[in-house]
C-alpha cells in the first residue's frame, strides 16, 4: 500500500486554540501531503482548515471554576475532557490503516479499543510531547500513571520530543526502550521561508550598547507564566541600569492589570512595554526586533515559544520549569537557565547582556545552530519514522 492510499487517523482531544491551528498547521499539512487520506478526529475545534479533513466529535471539557480559587494560581487547570464511546463508530466508518494518538485521553483509549476490536487491527502510534512538569497529588497521580500504562500496552510505538520524555516512558510507564523514538516532532518556526543565513542573522543581532537591550516575552499574561517574577528581577536592575533595557510583553490575559500595577509600583515605567495580543502571523516581527528572549514560566509542559525564539536567532533566558529547556538552552553558550523565583539570579543573567552586549551576537549564532534540529522537514521526517516503526512492530 502506497502512502497516498494509506488511511491515517490523527486522534486528538483538542485541535488548535480558538479556531487557530497555530504551530500544528504546517505539521498536519505536511503530513496530509504525504498521506492523502489523512483525517483528523478531534473533540474540540471551532475554526476551519480547507486543506485538512477534520471531523469534530462530541466531547465536553469540565474544569474547576478558577474564579473561586486564589488569584495567584500558578499551576495548570485541573479537569476532565469527556467523550462518548460513539467516537469508536466514527473510526470504524473511516477504517484507518494507522492511528496516531495524541497524548493520554479518552480519545486515545477509544482509538486503542477500536484497534483491538477491529478485524483490521490497525497499528497505533502514541505521540507525547515531553515528561509532565506539574506536581501530582499522591492518589490522583497514581491513577494517572496506571491509566497511561494501560494505554501504552495497546500501542505499537511511542514518539516523544526529547530524552526526558524517553526517560519518563521507560522508568515510570515501563515502556520497552525499543518501542520509543525520542526526536523532536513538534516544533515552531517563525523565521519565515526566506530565512537569512546564520552569519547574516548574527550580524543583525549585534548590539553596540548605544540603545537599550530589548528583552522579549510572548504568551499569555497569567500567573503560571511567571511574569510577576521577571518584573521583580527587572526592579533589581534599577537604578544601576535605568534606561538601558526594556522588557516587551507580547500577549494578553486576565493578569495584565495586576502586572501593570506591579510594574508601576516597582518604578519600571518605560522599562516594561505591554504590546497586547497579536496575530500569530505578526509575532515574527517582535522576535526579529528583540535582542534576548526571556521566558520566566513557573510550569510549562513543553512550551514552543522558546523554539520560535531559537529559530529567530535569539539568545534565550528560560525557566528551569519549562519542559523543553534541555532542547533550547545550552548554558553559557546560547543562553542561561534560571529559577524565576530567584530574582537575584535572573537579574544577574539580564545584567550579563546589558553590560556585555557583545554576547548577543555570539549567543545568537549558537541559537541558530541549535535551531537546525527543529525545522519542519526534520519534524515531518521524525513523525514518518515513528509511523514506520509502529507499522513494523507487533
């Protein structure tokens, strides 16, 4: 059977954000070019993608009302994503030759049940971004681990982005190592098709110290992202470095007014720039104009904005609580990893770039070198390799 004839079902509880496929769109389109019959089954998608075959299935997300919790909540929301077993009938009607299951969910469970009940017995590949980064309550944590182990007994192969994910699969979920591929398959690149060479981009990042160093953040303005910690670090730079830096915040969220008040109370007026929410296709401009990417998250599974910064050739200051930090930061080469709760440590790293702006060009060159591993063609090749492994394993 040729790739164009292979029926591939991509199963995911949620597709994109607010109707926008974001970084998954180029990956799915590239996969659809390879597998002409690719169909995406999802429980939540409100947009449209004319070039993709998307089938929306009934589902319900139940989350705890965060308005009744403390305002400074810094963890992921807890809840359930429910779906009915009628989803199995959708798969039976499509008759897939291969199942690609996204993470651990009821949708993945139903996909595995279909694969085991069907006379076709299609192979199943489970894709997992990275090792979970948030703390589990003891009882619920055990239930989650048991559920994941159960799911993984029904798949033929597993794909994860990094070695941390592989270690979690083998040591916690007891997956045989030969069933795992640990290479990046989910990437985000905002540098554009006409990317400049590494030498050109590095020259663009050169900073003589004649203007303020521009630090950049892209993402939601919520407590979990740790912006409040970064502002505390910025305050430590005053008065010594007053007027020599700015921190640009691209994004919006319910915590914005709190952050604006904090910036004012810390005397950071003129140093913190709130740019608001921007269209995804406009974000690249902010990366190109920045000098250093500063990501102070308190809990992120594997955020993709540092990969966007990497593809743009930015030096990176990234929180140790980001699940992708082992991929995006080489300590002292293209950036620094820091604990956002240690404002003195972060202020020290920011001072490095303010006092030694010549570091920006050399760190930029290293980021561009690392970014070669996280291109769309390589991500697609990794995904296809994992599909081939799933199809050859019993």
